[in-house]
């Protein structure tokens, strides 16, 4: 009986954490639609704290953060966020979206792709 109670409490605690995480993500999307990027940042920060054991949610959180950074004209930060998604989660749907956002930023003149450094001889 005691094992059953412990199992039930563990399941309820897990469900509450998931509900709270979903709540913060939903609030972040609502705030983004309203144009309130400060609230988006707060909600995403809270969602990240709840999602540490659910790394599959990180690319979604990062993409929304990047879109908000774009909206605030912080194009370099947005591009770096998109690069993070592409390098860390290359096969995800969010990496595909991040590549599209980078292409859009490039077409608008807000981002240049990183070129490798060129070696040249030292001047005498």
C-alpha cells in the first residue's frame, strides 16, 4: 500500500511539473502575439527551469527567444540563438526554422554568414 501511495505522489508531482511547463510556454506564446518581449523572456526563463529534464523542448524555447530578439532589433543575438539551435539540434524541425530565419536576416541585410579567417603573412 505504501508503495502505491509513493508511486501516486511521484506521478502527480511529474504531472504538475509538466502542467507548469506548458503553462509558461503558452504564456510566452501569448505574450509574443501581444508584442511583449519582456514577458516572453520571463516566461521562457521559467519554462527553461521546469524543462531541464526535457531537453527536447530547448529548441522550441530558443527559437521563440530568437524571434523575440529579432522583434527587438537585436539581430546579432537572434542570429547567435539560431546558430545555437542549428549546431545543437541539427535534425530538428526548429533547426530548419532557424536556418530559414537566418536566411531572412541575411536577405534583409541584418546578418552576414561567418566566413573563416584568412591567413596572411606578417608585414616586415
